[in-house]
C-alpha cells in the first residue's frame, strides 16, 4: 500500500502539516479567552486530516488492486470478513459504518469473482451469512501480506506506543461522532476536553 506524504496534509496546514503545532507563548496568550484550547485545535487538526487521508488510502488500495477486478470497498469487505468471520450484510454494514446498499453491491460483485459465498444463518433463515471462499481468503491474505511489507518498510520508525495512542484517539472520535450523528449524546456542561 503506497501513501504519498503530500497527499495527507490537511488543507491550510502546509505540505508537512506545519501549522498544527503552537508555541507555548501562543497557548498562554489564549488562556482565559473563549477560543479553542490547544487540545481542541489539535483535535480539529486530526479531523481535518481524516478525509484527505481516507481518500489517499483508497487511491493507494485501488492502485494495489489493479488487475484483480476488486474495488477498494471489496477489499474492505474481505478484510472485515477475515477479521470478524461470517456476517450478514446488515452486520457487515454496521461494523463498517456504512449503509447496507453499498455493502450489498460489494458482496454481489465479490460473489461474482468467487471471493465470497452465502451460507445458512442458524440465527435467521432469511438473512444469509456471507463468508470468504478459499479463493477470497487467499486473495485477502496475499494483499495484506504485501500491505504489511509496505507498512514495515515505510513506517518502521513509528513507535508502537504512538500507534496505540492514535488508535485510542480515533476510536474515541468515532464513538463521539457516532453519538452526534445519531443525536444520542449531549455533552455535559462541565465536560472538559482537557480532562481526558
């Protein structure tokens, strides 16, 4: 998987993401104002980078899949089935944070390619399980081996603890934005983003 550095810089942050960091003096000047805190500024920086990063990853995966007949969405589908095991289309859609319709299209196309098959669902007769075929398991295994090699080659300098922290922050952002999207969470007036 190939990702170009210049493609992931957030708009307005320069080529290397410059502008995301403030000096201690700038932070001190903001104390007592109604403006965003340093943590809020940094969170906005993360959020601003997510869409360009997502698009860059999709382009890299599409390039990697050239000649396979698969799309980046089908790659994500096979990855979900490999990591989660057989699932129904609605379960896959929920776990991927997507509507059912695009996931159903990916399942249909992956089935045409012989990468997935349906299986009886003991919990619900009318909603079949989708599972990897032997060919599908081999395809996603080969793709992910290549990706792992690329990640090791390109990102070996990232400390494991930094990656864990990144996962924690992304999981938390995902959780809070799901609540916002569903209208199911109103933050406490006393909640302080810096307390976390």
